[in-house]
């Protein structure tokens, strides 16, 4: 976990880079969510968000529907967090997704080998159906609140960061390193070749 000040600093770095490098995309970031909006989303899914995610929502409530602001990832606003969580939780409830560990699901890092878990909070999408999620039920050796990769069409799950704040710091570092550049249209990012 990182401190709330470190999380805010990661957002300052991201905002600075986006506003200078891709101002159109920076303009797609939402204003902060209110404490009431955050609390309503938590009630809707029946789980409290980790402190780092709550603090992030108090800076930007994701982004409007547009191209991905974080390289390949488009951060969800609260409405999309709840919608996507409900959709996936319904698939578990109706049996479309099993509600237990699956031996055929490959994992990298300490994440449960499940198709989907109600204890995973979707936070970003890549436009192809893959998601990043906050894991609120990691197995032994995992970190509560770690960020995991959910590949929608393959049985593979991976821990990508030990916490939401650590993931946000990774994004800031990638942007600052020059790993991404503005697309020719200026509304999205592309990997630098």
C-alpha cells in the first residue's frame, strides 16, 4: 500500500503528463466523485472500496467514454464500476461463471484461479473485454486490494500490482518514461515504437 499523499502525487504526475502531451485525453478525465456517490457505489456492490481507490475517486471519477487514458486501459467511473460488477456477479449467480476455484485457470502471482469472483471490483477495461480489478479476496500470499488482470476469453489471471495506488504509480512512471505517445488523431495513446 502507498500513502494517500503518494496516490495524489501519482495523479498529479498523470495529470501533468496528459495535459501537456494529450490535452484532449486529459479533458476526458472526470471530476472527483462525491463522498455520497462513492458510498452509494459501495452499497450497490455490497463491499467497501480500499482507501486508495476511494482517495483516487476523490481526484478523478474515472473518465468519460473515450479512448484509454492510461496506455491501453480506460479507467471506469463509478457508474461503470457498478454496472460491470453487477453484470459479472449475475453471471456467477446464474451459474454461467463457476463460483469456485478452477484447476484449468492459470495464474501468475497469488490470485484465485476463478473465472470471476464477486470479490473482484472492475476498475478499468482495455477495449477488447479484458479488465483490471481490485481483489478483495486474495489467497494466502496475496494482498487485500491488489490489482489483477482478468482476461475475458482465456483462463488466465495475473496480479499486476500489489495495490491500486501502486498501479497508479506504475501508470505515471510509464507515461513519464515515454512508453506511450499521442495517436495521430490526438485522442488516445499508442505504445512508442
